[in-house]
């Protein structure tokens, strides 16, 4: 029997933020062509999702701070004028992103990120 590669197993058990972000932008750009035009600064577009996922991940053991952070994201997107329609497309992109970047995550680990999306939507009143 082969000796398991411990380092690889550790890596496999965390979300790959880069793969998740690539997927998120690919799906959104395909399903929401006006997506790019919503951005005031093109550089921000590439940072938006990646940075947010990292922050959400870093706050997973601090429910209070996580709630504050998710509220700020909800408020920001409400101000940007994102509608329920945008968020439905966003949810599909988000779920695909978590699957793409978290192939080896457990159901509960994936659910944590998906619940965070639901929280953002809820904060937007959807
Ligand atoms: C329907 C899906 C989404 C769309 C269309 C969208 C679009 C945008 C746009 C247009 C901006 C503003 C960028 C600018 O000012 O140039 C933005 C900012 C941001 N978005 Fe999203 N977004 C979506 C979903 C999400 C999700 C799910 C998250 C978190 C996981 C997120 C996190 C952020 C963050 C952290 C910012 C920066 C806020 C700041 O400037 O303080 N977005 N988003």
C-alpha cells in the first residue's frame, strides 16, 4: 500500500481561492454579460471575489465579525443596484465556484461558504 502524502491531503482539505475565483468570474461573465460594466475600476473586479472569500474563510471561527463583514458586503451590493435577479445568477456562480475550488471539501465545509452567500442575500432583503 502506498504511503499517503500528508501535505497533499492537508491542501486538498482547504478551499482553493484562485480556482474558485476563476470559476466565479467565468460563470458570471457568461451568464451576466453586463457584469463587467458594473465595475468602476477593472482591477477591483479581479480582487472582489478572491479577497472576500479569503476574508470569509479567515472569519469562520468568529461568527460576530463574520456577520458584520457579510452585512457590509450586502449593503455595498445593494448600493451598487444589484437586484434579486443578479443574485440568483450570482448564487449559481457562487455554488459552482465553491465546487470548483473545494473539490475535496466535506459537505459541511462547502455549506459554510454557501451559507455565507445566503447571509449576504438576506442582508440585501432577498
Ligand atoms: C451577483 C453577483 C455579484 C456581482 C454582480 C458583484 C459585483 C460587484 C461590483 C460591481 C462591485 C464594485 C466594484 C467597484 O466599485 O468597482 C463589487 C464589490 C465587491 N464585491 Fe461583489 N458582486 C457579486 C457577488 C459578490 C459576492 C458573492 C461576494 C462575496 C463573497 C462579493 C464581494 C465583494 C466585495 C468584498 C466587494 C468590494 C467592496 C468594497 O469596495 O468595499 N461580491 N461587487
